[in-house]
């Protein structure tokens, strides 16, 4: 099954963990990739302009950085089983 989102982050990042838990709760089609040196150089820095994780990439090539912004972005796209009261 093709993925709709790619989450770039770190295993021990609490912010990545929060985004990961949210995406699992929502049942989204996504995959997680570690933010390696190559990912920072080729994906994160060119699209975010800062070496910060987590970063969400959509299948359409949109990028969202910051856990709160990622959750707000996804809530607008997937309002079923609303996460934010």
C-alpha cells in the first residue's frame, strides 16, 4: 500500500514520538525514516531551511515542521476521530 506521509525524525526524539503516536492513533498510511546526515542534507535543509525534526512530507511534496504544526495540518486533512477537543 502506498504511503501518504513520510515522517523524518529520531528514535529518541520526544517530539518525533508525539507525532508518531498521533499518526498511529489516526490510522494514517505513513512511514518513518530516520533523519540521517543524508536526509538532513538532501531533504530537511532544502525544504525547511533549518536542521530541525520532526518533519512531515506529504505524497504531494509538501513539508511541515514542528510537532504541533504537523498535528494541526493532519487534523485539517483527517478530521475523523478528532484528536483535539
